[in-house]
C-alpha cells in the first residue's frame, strides 16, 4: 500500500490570510486571470500589486476617491432632509416606497 504524498502549499501555514472586498466585475476578471495563469487569485493580486506603477494609477485613484466622497456627501444631505420630515410626510413617503415595490 502506497503512502499518500503530502501536498505542499506555496505559502507556509503561518502566513496570515486576508479578505479583500471587490465588486463582482473585478472578481470575475481576477478569476479569469488566475485561470489563465493557473495561479490562485491571491497570487494574481500579488503580481498585479508588485507590477503596478503608482504614478500612472494616481489619476484613477483620485477619481475613485472623489466619487466615494461625492456619494457620501449626497447621502449625508439626503439623511439630513429625511430627518426634518414630519410624521405625516414620512408616512406619505413610505406609501410611495411601497408602491415602487409593486
């Protein structure tokens, strides 16, 4: 009877694992890159990070940051406006929302 060979992982067990939240479209692309290169998604991410030219990405980072802040500011204004509604106005708004679900 043959002994099973131990499978060695590319990373030691002591290596910490991290979770990264990305949008579904980016995850699909990451998955495709991993399949093409026959690598794990983590390894693909590491290669992309190692090869990234931060100077070239600065404009994209700035645009993403501005979008994030803009959404946050809009949300804050909307929440402030909703807080000022009277109970009757809130009830009317809830009715409109219920009609949207139908």
